[in-house]
């Protein structure tokens, strides 16, 4: 039961983990209007990584060669396609705001927006913090329909959850009310609604007529996309402390890879749920308090027979999809999905570092320190950077400070930035040379 679980919750969902790397965030959350004098001395993070992340310069230099950008007409789920390997997408040379529309209730102290938008057939779909699902025209942002998915609750209760994916004109939604729904993507009409044992806050993943979800107590459930009938379920190890949210499983080649809040990465057959292998993505050598948060908050990525996953506790790993053999690991802690493009991997750490990695060997090629605080001098206002995404030779990431940065994927150098309408802690999505962003105020904006 979720009432027996200790859930970690801070005002900004994804700022939760990043905020742990400095005590100032915790102070800000519970501060009063009275200004208190700071104690003298140097402030040292109790949760920082044990060693500074540095490029590996001992080996022969590696030239980063990326695949050519390719446009995509759809973005069907969290992380894009079911395997989450989108490689190199397209966006205009100098993207500007094309339109912006309100998608409903934004994030607040009481509730969060968990759902990244999904795009298909000229429509973009969102779910707000209250569980309201909306469809918009991708050309002009006009709302086409909206439906409530959450059950009736009183003012003292929050909906807490839900996310989306789409396939064959069916929109699938998860729910913090422990339900999974299918809606007609054209009209919003409900097709089916089925209960699951505990809430599902992560996005579902749909592949080959099956919908896969991960509940807050680490159950992986497969449902029929046609009827909602339960096909199989796998019970993972429980975790005493979890991060509020969850991850969409990655699916490719008949294998489902689910990242669990226990720090466990499990591979299952998609047809019957048989366990193929499991691995723990936990940095056992770490001694600081962050190691007690084993949660894998970032989606796993499947590409070329390998699985890439990053854990909150301090490592990013590459694993053979068929055997479960660990190929390499690097000391990178993160809460956002790494981005694979050809033979190279890009990630954002919880200490606001952008990292370029050779996916073949795990060698760190470059590290760029991003701004960490809105007020760097006072070390106040921790910034959460969401992403990265590789679009037209630029790594794009968005921040809770209301900025979007573009970095060179070849060197990590900052190329430019644009001001957003509001802070953003959900990764952007891409379709038809357009970037769509759902910000923390609940506004959906198209850049092209």
C-alpha cells in the first residue's frame, strides 16, 4: 500500500534530486519571511559526488561523428519511440515561438505536471496537474478537445500523477488514482478504463498492441491495447524511499526494460513477462547520503542491442540487452534520460553538468558545468536542467530558471540561449521540425 511507503516530495518534482546536492534548497523550501543570518565558513554539499567528473584524456582523442538529423512526424510517448533512442532530430536554424496555449493546471506545492506532450497526426496531447487531458492543433495551438481523467476528489486531496502515450489513434493515460485509460485520440471519448493495484505516475509505453506501465510499488504490468485486459505482471523489489514520479519502460525487440525505484533494472519478455535478467544501478562505493536514494528516475534507453541507464545514486551503465552483462559504467548521477546519437551518449548530471560520452567504451569526452543557481553569489535558487535532446547539431536543455540552452555536442561549448515563458522541468519533445515544451505554469509552447 502506498500509505506504508515513505515518499520524497519537494516543491519542484525534478528539482527534488538536484536540490539535494545543496542544503540551501531545503532551507528555501521551509523558510519563513524572517531573514536569518548565515553562519560563517565554507558551505560544502553533503550529497555531492565523491570525485569531480573529468574527461578521460589518457586515451587517444575520439572524434565525435553524429548521424545526420532526421525529421520525425510523431512523438508517440515519453522519450519518443518505445526504445527511447531518437538519435538526431530536426529543428529550425533559429527557432522562435510559434504559438502558446494553456494546457491547464501547472505545477504547484500540492501537485505536479508529470506528462511530457505526445504528438501524432497533426495533434499534440497534454495532461495537466489535475489529470485533464487536452488535444491541440500542432499548426496553431487551437484546443480541439479536453476531458477529465481523474476521479472526483475533495480539496484536501491532490491527483498526483499521470502521463501519456499514443498508438493507432488511441491515447493511453496513466493515473495517480491507480487506473489506466484508453481514449479515442480524435474525439477524446473514453474507450476503456481499468484499475491497477497502486498508482501509476510514470508514462505508459505502447508497443505491438501492448501497453506497459510501472506502478509506484515497482510492479510492471502489461495490458492489451485493444481491451485493457491484463496480460501479465511482474513484481519488483520494494523500496522504502522513492522519488515522486517514475519512468516509462523501454521496449524493443520483444524485450521490456523497466527502471525501478529500488535501483533495479529488469529486462522482461514483452509477450509473457518472463525475467531475462536484472541489474542494480547503484554506486556501491559512495558513502554520502545520496547513496540511500537508489531510485532510477531516468528512463532507460535501448539502442543497437545495448541498454543505457543512469541512476540517482551515482552511475551510468551500459548493459548487453540479451545477456544482462554490464559492459561499462561511469560515475554519473542523473534523473533525466541519457540521449544516444550514433556511438555517442549525452547526459545531464544532478550537479548541473552536461557530459559527452563515447557509448562504445564509456570514456568521458567532455564535461561542461552549467549554471547551478539563479543567484550564484548567494548560492540560492537551485536550477534544474531537463534534457538533453540533440536537434540539428545542438544539444538542447531547458531549465527551471526559465532559460533554454544550446550546447555543441562536439565540445560541450555553450552556443546560445533563449528565454522561456516560464521555468520548465520536463524535457522538450520534437516533431515536424518543431520543439514543443510544457512548462511548470502549465503552458504549452511551440518553437519553430
